C-alpha cells in the first residue's frame, strides 16, 4: 500500500484546485514529503513544486500538493471524480 490514501473533496479543497493549482490528499501518518512527491508524480505523471503537511486533530495527516504551472490540478481532479 502506498502513502497516498484518498483525496479530500471539501468545498475549500475544491476551491484551491482552480485558485492555487493544489490537490489535497490524506496520507499515511509516517509518510514523508519525498515519499508523497514520488508516489504522486508517478501515479499522475505530473511534477510538483511544493508539498505542505498538516497533522489534523482526527489523528490524520493531510498533504497539500502544489503542481507546476504547466500541469493543471483540475485535470487530476476530473480523473479522481472530485469535480
């Protein structure tokens, strides 16, 4: 099993897809930024600029993955059926 668990489809996360070119994912608690970047880039065939990690109160880890300008987060959201 990989480090990416499932995408986040809240209203705020959907807004960030178009506004900031970001996708949000729940990841495993022991995942590192490098592991997340490698798996995400391999899975979707894109390149990332930045990954931010947030530990939530529900004992989960959330990754905010920012894509390079030549790739569109909206295209990935359609593949994931978020929009």
